[in-house]
C-alpha cells in the first residue's frame, strides 16, 4: 500500500489524536473486555514498521492469551513489584504517589488482563547502559513498542510498557518457552480502555525543552 507523503486533513487529525492521547494506561484497562486476535495481529504488523538499526530486524513478539499462563506471569510480576516497592523510600508529592498507586494496582491485576505482549530481541542484552551497542539494541525494540501502543490506541485498546527485570526473566522464559538467547525488553498488558475519552497529558511548555539554533 502506498500513501501520500502529505496526509489529507482528516487523516492528519486522526494521527494527531493518536499521538497526543496514547498513554501508559494502568487503572483504565478493562480486564473483562475482549481483545480481538485479528486486531492485535494488525497492530503488531504496524508496529513492525518501526525503525530497526542496520535493518537487522531482531524484534520478536510473544503474545500470551492463555488464561493460566497469564495468571502465572501476573503472579511473578506482582511479587517482583511488591519486593521492589518494599525497598523504595516513601514519597510525599501527590503526582508520584498517584503513579505508584496506579502501578501497584496494575501489578495486582496484571494476570487478569486479556492479553500480555512480551517484546523481545534476538540480540544479547548490552553489557553497558550507554554507547553504540546499547543504542543499537534498544533502538531496534523500543520504537516498535511505542508504535504498538499507538496502533492499539487507534483501535480503542490500552497498554502500558513495563520493564522485565533479570530476576524474573528466567521465570518468564520457563512459562513461555522463549529461547534463552533472546533478551526480554518489555511486557505490555493489553485490554480495552474504560471510559469514552482520553486527553493529552500535562507536559512542559515547548519553550522549556527545545533549543533552536
């Protein structure tokens, strides 16, 4: 399919709406709502168009819809989050408090949500946090995660990227038969979004974050 280099006004408005209202949805994920496998497949196809360093295309997806497997993955995630939260200092500002509460709620409900998507790469995890190798590795996965979120949003589905810590990666592999040489980059719960509208999130003014030269 070939599309114009400049989008028609109606298409542009839709693209702007998706870009400005794609959120990390936590509390508004509907555990009882269906996720059409055909729609999810279409969203994954679209996400596959994201940039890939050197066009090596190491991205791999693992989609979990089996009820028992979702429940088991959810329990691993919940326990890991509870352990992590226990070691974090308390917070006083309201924004961070609400975010932590929403994250805790998501951890509790993770295993009951209708689809869990694991974003993986066939390349080994970088040994350093910065540098060319790290940029190339994560740069071939994380843009696809964001593209998947936007595609899901366009179809009325919400998602929230969460990290897969090494401590639980092996347990995830055991449940999903993911090859040991793959690196798990992110876990995204997917479900319909409750409510009728979404709004752009509060962000800093452009003048604060852009330098024109």
